[in-house]
C-alpha cells in the first residue's frame, strides 16, 4: 500500500479511515480520510476538497455522507487542505493563507513553490495513488468554499479525469474577491494573468468545459455569499459560454456543514449518475 | 422563551440550534443543542445524553441524526455533560471527573453538591422547560457511554416520563468499574449503598422497570467494552428480573461517533415507535 492507514473505524458496515503518506509533490507528509462502503468493487471515487481552516477530518465527521454511500459502490476521499509541518514566512499567521488554506494551486513564490502545490498533489499524486489502490472506474470531484473553488478549477482543467463536478458555496471568481486576491498574490505573485489558471470564471471564459452539467449549491443566508463567493459571476460565464450549470440557491441556509449535510445526498447522486 | 438561542443553522429544512439558559439546579449557565424538523407539531422529543469529555456539540455535529429526523415530528435535544464556569477542587484535573463528566447524578460531596446535580437538571428543569416550549406528547431518552448510563438510570427511575429508553455503549454497572468508582466516590462519597441509585444494574435488581423493551447497541471492538461497560451484567440483571431488553452486539464497531452514526437511525425508530 502506498499510504499508511493511521486510524480506521467501522461505519455503516464499511470503513471510515484516516491515512498518511509521504508526498513527493509537497515534500511533506500528507493526510487524507475516506469512507469506503462494504462492497467487492469500487466503481466511483468522489474527491471532496474542504474549505479554509479545515483538515481531512471536517467533512468525514460532520457531513453525514456515510449514510448516503453505505449501500453504493462509491467511496469518498477527503485530503487535507494544505501541506503541514513547515514553517514558511507568514504560513501560520492567518486563517486564509498558508496552512489550512492551500487553495488547490501550484505556488510560484519563494518558499511556497517548493511545497504548496496542492493542484499537482490532487491531480498527479493522490488520484493516481487511489486509482492504483482501489481501481475505480470513475472519479468525480466536489468541495466547499475554497474547496468548491478547487473542485471547479481542477474539474474544468481535467474534464476527462472526472465524470462529474459539483460544489457547495464555491469561491467561483477568486481573482475578483479579497480571499482570492490575498491567496493568489501570496502563492503566485502580482501577475494577474497567472491567476486566471485558478479562477473558474476565467477558465470557462477561456474555453474550458465539462461535458456534464455542473451542480452548485449556495445558501442565501451564507455570510460570504455577496463578498467572497460571487456565484452570479459563474452563472454569467457559463451562460455566455455554453457550459451547462445548475445553481440551487437555498433560502435560509448558511456556510456551515449543517448546510452541506442537508444537500450532500443530492450531490452524491449527481456525482455518480 | 425560557432559554436563549445562541446560534441557529437551517438544516434539512428544519433547524439545528445551540441554546443557553441560567439553571436554578446547577446554579450556572447551562447549554444544550437541538435539531427541530420542519413541522407544525412536535410529537416526540428525544433526550440525548453524551459521554465523557463531550459538550452539547458532539452529537449534533457528528451523529447524522438530522437526516433521520428531517421528515418526522420528532426533535432531539442534547444537553452539555456537566455544569461549566466553576472552579471546584479537582474539577478540571481529569477527563473522567468534574467538568465534562457530570455522570447524570445529584452530588452530595462538599462543593459539588451545590452544582453537580445533572440528574435533577435533566428531570426537573430541562424536560419541563422543553415541555413548556415545544409541547411534545412524548419524551424518550438515549445516550452514549456515560450518557448511556444516564439514559438507563434516568429512564428506569422515571418510567412514566419516557416512552422508550435506549443506549449506545452504556456504562451499565458503574459501581463495579473504575470510571464509576472514581466518579461515584467523588460525587457521593464512600457509602456504596448511596451509589446504587445511579447504577442501572442495581436499579433493575431493586425492582425498577420500563414497560417497553430497552434497546442497547454495543460494539465488540469497543476498547472500553470489557473493562468499563460490562454489558453482560445488565443482560443478566434484566433476565433475572424480567426487564425486556435487546442488546445488539456489533462485530468490529468501536466506541466512536462513527459507530453511533451507523445505528442512530435504528434507535430513533425504537425511541419514537
């Protein structure tokens, strides 16, 4: 096995596990969790990307996804949100940059470029490792907030790798909001052209597409909706560029895992159908 | 309203809420969480009692109960496991006594007797307050580990108050195990006769009964099964004294919330049927 299973809990007759491996991409240890239902054959693996401040633990303990996956052939895998165990300049100073805030990109700035390559980590290391280990027929990708951004960007840039893409409360247009500007400057420097490779709106505008309808869930009581998420910008980009998209705006729902838990069942259906 | 709603998250069209009130029983503020489905009429309230080290948050964030309750007329209420904000001698020195470890009893030892009265808090304050506020037709009670002990003890001593009783991994015989001996000594002193009022095995032996079958879920890979939980002692007491009991021993399951999440749906059905 290419990773070490650190903890395992029997769940719904399957297994919730926490894993560790040495990453050649981030040059650190990396952690991920998964739920694997009791089945002889894994058909689908859903990659879940978490948001700011999260680790590999948040989704797998809070979203209630196991119940939806218990009698399927689908497992879900939840990587940590950044490399850990480093002490780069400014890495631990704020919740929205550095540790817990990898933004699923490949950094080019000094120090960060050697480790903060979460885009390559997911695409070229984690997914191939999962393919070797579990031999699924399909991958799909989803995530929340910063992780919704990650799912849209990684999904749109690798359309043949994923059967489907969805997101909860995604940062769809990081080049246009404060969270994105801070992170993209810190990881990529001041050249705004370079930022576009990690902006879902810009990717759709530049011709990136996924053949399947993208599903987005967005709470209307989400405190970050207006300022940081800018869902409408992605709707406009998809409409203007013929990317099929469904956005479910949900009255009264916020940015929390209580929102995610309420609709993860619908997203799992979308991601494996 | 007799309590303040501190946080509220729309969940499954209903509401996950965190509440605070000033308790006349513990003479401290007390916290509890609840999930209330979208319904015009609450028929049942399930009281969930958590285990050692837990707060009002653990169950409501980790057990996935909301999904099972979403389209019912049943809400679930999860009180904190002890008074907070005090600084009694030894109160914060260990995980299994004092804060986070109230053991759902009425203390008689110096200092603790003025505040650590979680039995009375549940029975004479929380439940009447919930009755006033939500006007349910029935209450049921369940819990995990120390909270499973609490559910059995409070349920057996107040059989008319609860429609049904269940427990996950309960400490069924605290007078006979290390966790119980430490807590009962600390809260009640050295008189072992006084301990029996808070021991489910002793209560059944002394004639306490519930008219409905009690349901217990117990993982066989639970690290505390042999040493602290002693499920068999309760089975024997119930058999010898004609208390209807069903214990589901579950191969491979441990003491965690992954275990609880796997079977909470079955327990909810039992508790409201």
